[in-house]
């Protein structure tokens, strides 16, 4: 999931450099959402995985 967040972040940077503001904003928002989901899952697996 972190891989997809990084990919969308790179797409957002490239689109912003080329002048595509709408596409850059959309890709950046998707990257933010994926990163937050990754953090939530990583923290949950850290706490629930310690019991084993």
C-alpha cells in the first residue's frame, strides 16, 4: 500500500511540473488517503501482532 502511495505522489509531482493542476491535486489526495490507510494498518498490526 505504501508503494501505491509513493507512485501516486510521483504522478502528482510530474503532473504539477507539467502544469496539470487538476490531475496533480487528484493524485496527491489519493496518495494522502493511501498513506493514512497504510499508517492505520501498520499501527494496528504492530499492536495486535505483539500478542503472539
